[in-house]
C-alpha cells in the first residue's frame, strides 16, 4: 500500500525505458526521480522516499542514479548488442534552447567517448563524436537528433558524406565506424 520511490534500483527501470525507445517516459522518469527522491537544493538521495515530501534514509548507491541517467541520455551502450548511442534521450527543450550540450570521457566498454551537440543556425545541428583512440569499435553507432517540436530531420551527413537516417524514431544517423574514431554529423532540419 505504500507509494515510495526506490533510490538506487530504479535505474534498471529507466534503462529499460531507454532500451525500448520510450524516450519521453525516460525523461519524465528522470525529472520525477530527481524531484521526488532527492533533497531540495542538493543531489542527496534516499534509499526509499515517499512521494509526499517526507525525509528518507541516506543511501550511497542512490547518489549515482541521476548522474547515470544523464550520462545515458547523452551516451548509452546497449548491454546486449554491439551498439553505441549518442544523444538518444536529450530533452527537446534543451536543443530548442540553442546551447551546446556535451559530455567528455564517458566510460564505455569501447573506451572513453566524447559527444557534443550544437546548433549552427536555425536549421542545422552539428554533433561530434570522438571514440577512444584504441580498443574495439562498436559495430553500430547511432547519433540521434531529438529536434524541437514541429521540426524534423531532413538529411544527415557524416564526415562530409551523405549519411543514413534510421533508428526506432527515424531521427538518428546510423554509422558503421569501419576503423574511423571521430565523426562530425550534420543534420539539416525541415
């Protein structure tokens, strides 16, 4: 009969939302978890928190939930497939704000990954992805463009050459790295 949020085991639920491509629900979960399971004004999370605003017992693993979910929204590796996703769950409002979004040295099984997304003008987004200088490359790299409402991705180029759009929501450049470790992906919006 309790209505509580579990601080540290809930990231498995969030990961499944992301893996299933339920991006809007993933983002809602991230914000709801942040505001209901963390103390106001800090990132301190409880082990089990009620949704009525009461206090919770401090729990060290729970401190990692939000940083992990933010990392996954920017760089996510599928645990069952040899696929790496960049920008898969960035809130559309963040992109509409017109500011750069980036993560450096995100740890993955393919080594440290860098990702940056920035607008160039009202109709172009540029993503740069840097894969580790050594180690195994992913079989497939997806660079998503979650454009603001009312817009869509018309075309993409990858390192100056026409790219392929795909992914579950047809908003990602689908790239087979083939030995290349740095990518500039340009999306033209309609």
